[in-house]
């Protein structure tokens, strides 16, 4: 039987990780959003009524980070989006470590399946 | 309209969406889609992308508090996430070829269903005899009660709950919403999980479910930074404010007003969808 203290620790860690992830993502999005408004705030609003897809510089990791180095505001916002998307994934990995430490192999496999579904999906769509 | 005006209006609307979403327990995504499509005439695909962002932000933000309190059943959440993530991937791919007008009609129907489910009284299950499968999967749990100490519970109908979760996943991949109502239905009604555990575990799962489809949406170019940033900032601050207010406010009346508003929005969505206006 796992100790209640140990279980509490993990719950605290998962909770803290979720909060830090969301806050970091939000801070990046806010800062780059202000930067985006300084650069483009006065321009007329882009036409969002028709879907035309984003350029590959905003849809692939490589493209996003290339733009980040050139200080493209939209790419910086997209980094915020990526951090936000990573937050639940990190939560899965923390659970995986926790179940492994408890030697709960059934749940190590269950968690691994969930992780693989997301991972294969991120690679397959590229 | 300039980018600045659009952004400021969107931040305020997103704040309201997050606030209402957390006060009524529906999540931010449900409000974000009608605001973007009906008020700003933004294309439905962009709206779904934005709703996914809103769902991840609110779910992760509020889950951090519940997990620490020890109400969330992490094992149950993990196990059912197999169903929701597979469903979400399926839903995201269906959304790629399905006409937007059809998606709008489905969204409207889901909204009506959501509003109806909100009116349902939650009965607490007592003396539930758990099934063997649930025992083998070690899904039984405990949760803290107000009087201090913990209360243990058992659960049943694992397969039924799992299949409802599969549809919840498809809907959330298709519409970008957390489909929390369907998740609670699976756990509370089918598996007889205590209501409080159902709602927090559902909320805990929404982030992972939304990410499974968000990875498809971002690669297909459905996530537009100019919309994502006001939505993320607005919804998150709104949701945090809502969580604070929730402790002091009686939200019963608000929930009823909101349910009526949701039905009106839903009718609007279904009408516009059938008329082919998206």
C-alpha cells in the first residue's frame, strides 16, 4: 500500500505543474500579444470570415521557432499556445512516473496508451 | 475595425465567456464558439480552434485546485482518457471533411442537450455495489467530505461509461468543446460515481482530450494567433474570477437564466446552419 503522504505529494506536484504551465502560457501569450498589437494594432482587422489556413510558419514546430528568432509577434503567440498544449501532456508524463514508482504496471500501460495516442497524432498530422 | 479594437472587444467577450463558463460549470468553449461565429462572423474552423484553446486553459487552470484537494479520481480519469483521446482524434478528422453548416447544427443540438442536462437534479448514489471489472481496474476511490475525513465509493458499468466517453471524445474533437456534460453523464449516471468526483474528474480530463484534437487543428492551420491570444488571456482571467466568485455567490438563478440563453443561441445556430449561412 502506498503511503498517503506520497500520494498527497504527487497530487500537489500535478496541481502545481498544471498551474505553472497555464500561467507561463498565458504570460507568453499576453506579452507577445501586446507586442503584436504594437506592431499591427493600427492595421485593419484581417478577414477571419473565410477560412484560408495558416502559413506553415505557424503550423509546424520548425516554422514557429524560425519565426520566433526573427521576432515575429504571431510566432511568439503560437509559442504560448504550444506551452498551453504541453501542459496536459506533462501532466500525463507525471502520472506515468508516479504509477511506475508505485509499481502499478496496469496503470503505467494505460497512461502510456493515452500518451501514445496524442504523440502518434501529433506526428501523423505533420 | 482595426486589429486593436477587435482584440480588445474579443478579450472582454472571452473574459465573460470564461466567467460564465466557470460559474455555470459549462466550460469556456461552449460560449466562445457562438461569440466568434454569431457576433464576429469568424469562420467556424477558427472558432473551433479558439474553443479548444479555451477548453485547455480553463480545464488545466481549475483542475490544479481540485487535484490538490484530492477529489479527482486520477485512475478513473486516466483510464477513461483512452476513450476520450481516441474519440477526439476521430472527431478532429471528421471535422476536416464535414461541412461547417452540419457542424453548426450538431453544435446547436449539443447546446440544447447541455442546457437540459443542467436542469437535472443530481442524486447522490448510496451503497453502490461495484463491478468486478471496476475492482480489477482499481477504480474505487475516496474523497474528502465537509465534516472531515474521507468517504469511499465503488463504481460499476465500466464498459457503458467507456463507450459514452468515446462519443464525448468525438464531440469534443468535432466542436472544440470539453463536452463536460457528456463526461459527467458517463460517470455519474452510468458508472454511479459520486457527483462531486464526476465533475472534477471530468474537468481534469478535458485538457488532455482537447490536446489530442488540438494537435490536429494546429497543424491544419485552424489556430490563428490573432484570435488565440485574446481568447487565452480573456478566458483564463474570466475563469479564475469565476472560481473566486463561486465561493460567495448563489448561482442557481444565474444557471437558469444562462440555460435559457443557451437554448436561444442554440436555436440561432441550428437555424443558421440549416439555412447554410456558415
